């Protein structure tokens, strides 16, 4: 894993590239002002100044008090809205949450800031030989921002693999399907027993799962948080482990009315 200093450099390099591109564009000055406000917002959330500002404004600053801080399109967008309400549209016209979500370059900057604020992509040193080999390969990439992007891509791939493994373990019991057969394109073979139903004991187990994965006190021990009907990582990219649709399906299986 690259060092903390290199991670800090990653966001600086990304911002430098964005500024350089803005200076060459027709809307350069406007984009530069947007980038300046974006950096201020990220700095304030990371330092705790955003929470202080929210309290002084009589606003609920709970989302800015989390440690490690949450630096993403939603929290930055909310802080910009707060600054705009207090200081006016002229000083804080943006960036809006939708803009931050839609622009891949701005999202990359936010991801880098989140990772820096959290300390690392994983929060721990890799133990497996394969993970160590990946780190050695990535460390040879000259630019820190490129190293960050590559490690982020690797992490997203590992997250997807972990989710697939969970589905492969759970689906045959819940729905009587063979995930490997479906992935291979044989839908009929994969659906070997779709008439199977959950027993009362199975449904109780699903209810217990729903209860645990919506309990932030328990999730915090695993670096996860339940927010807006989703289970996601507290650090790094904040990637979803369980989406809103998947949570709704689990509740349906457990016959829990929301």
C-alpha cells in the first residue's frame, strides 16, 4: 500500500490537473471558482470546521461530525447548500451534489480526499502474497493520482467479488438456483427448484440478518454504515455492499413492512 504522504499527494495532483484543464477552457474562471469552493468544502469537512459552521448556523451538523469524516458528493453538496443559505447565492452558487456525482474527475477528487481522511483504502496492510504483489506493481506507477485510481479500481473489483461470493452462498438456499449455471448462460439449469419456499425458521433467520445489517452499532465494527436504506463502507469510496433494492428484497423475504 502506498504511504499516507503519497495519498495526500494524489488529491493534490488531481486538483492540479483539474486547475490546469480549467485554465485552458473557455469557461476557465467559472470552473476555477467551482474548484476553489470544492476544495474549501472538502477541507472544512476533513478538519471539522464544517461541523462548527453548521452548529453556529443553528443547523444539524451530525453528518459533518463523523470520524473519520465522510467526504462525498452528498456531504459536500449539503455543506455547499448550507454555506449558500448562510452566505448567499453569489458566494456559494455550487458545486451541486448532482454535478459532483456526474463529473468523473470531480468524483475522483472526492474519492481521493475521502481516502486521505480515512488513512488508507483498506485501513490495514495487505496480508496475502497476491495483495502484496499488486501493491508492488502499483507502486511502480509514477503519478500518485494514477496509483490511487488503479488501487481504487482493484478495490472495486474485490468488493464485487466479495458480493458475488455472498450471493453464490445464499441464493441456492433462498431460491434454489445455481448461480454458476446462470453466469454461464444456462438459465434453465440454474433455476433447478424455483418452487422452494422459505420455512418459518429461514424467514426468522432473514429477519435477524435484516436487523443486524441495519444496526449501525454492529456495522461500525466492520467499517460499514446503514444509511438511506443501504449498507455501505464508512471509508474509501463509500461503495454499497447492499443496495436499496437488495434491502427491500430482504425485507420482503422476511415479511417486514416498512
